[in-house]
C-alpha cells in the first residue's frame, strides 16, 4: 500500500532559509532577482558613510578620553600641590612667627639697652669740670667718678648682651697662631743665639750632670 503524500518532501529548506535571510533580501532588493550595479553602488556608499560616522565617533571618543585624562592629571596635580603647599606654608609660618617673636624681643631689649646707654652718655656729657671750684672740688669729683663707674657698668653689661659692641672679630689671616709665630721667631735667630737659648734652657740639667760626675771622680780617687 503506498504511503500518504507529504508536501514537505518537495521543499528545499536551504533555499527557503536563503530567501528569508536579510542580507539576501537586501542584495536582491526584496525580490528573487540579483542586485543591480546601482543597488551595489548605493550599498557601498551607505557602508562607506557608516564607516565615516564610526571613525568620527571614534575620534570623538578619543578626544573625550584625552580630556578625561587631562582632567585627572590636573586633579591629581591640584591635590598634590595643595598638600605640599599646606605643609610648606604651615612650616614656614611657624618658623617666621618664631623668628619674628625673637626679633621683636631682641628689638625691645636693644631699645632698652640703647635708652640706658643714651642716659649714661648724657650723664657723662653733663660733667663740666670747668665749673668746679676749690670748695666743691672733692664733692664734684666723687660725683663724677660715680657717674663714670655707673656708665662703665652699663657699657660692660651692654657688651655682654650685644656682641656687635665689641667690634668685628679680627680676620684670621691678619694674625699668625702662637705656634707659627714661635717657629717664625726661632727661624729668624742665628746659630750662636740658638746655642745660647739652648744653654739657657738646659743649664740645670748640665749642672746636675757635672755635679754627679764630680762626685763619681771624688769617690774613685778616695778609694785609691
């Protein structure tokens, strides 16, 4: 007995899938005919346009990425610079405040010392010896000596407090050390002077040696 007729036996599945494919439909223009040259040119132009748009979008993304990296770098530079300057400025303000305090204190002390020295100077300048008489000579002299002693005390106290009142220190090259000066002095002496100088230094030892030698000779003679 013959089997029942099946219509699917005469249907090509690959052909039906190809017909339903969107690529095939696009190339064929939705019909069963092959695409024309104009259709292919239009498709190429459309693809080229899409590539240009994609390239433009890529360039835009690259610019956005560069801008973001620059913003991140500037942000990092801002944070690092702020922390650095906060630390440096805080330390600098502290140092300068301390230096300003010390300078203000020194200035106040110097002003006080300056006032005392001016007062002492005025008192010393106020001594007028030409006005002394035979009757008040001793009294005026005692008073003047008291003023001078007081001024000397003020001056010495100021010199101890302010080293600049002692004048600049002498340059090192102007004076030779004691050892170099001694060597220079010895080099300038002659032979005879050096012998005399050596005898002056060693005469006690020479005297003791001669005395010991004399005692030894006397002892040897006495034994004979």
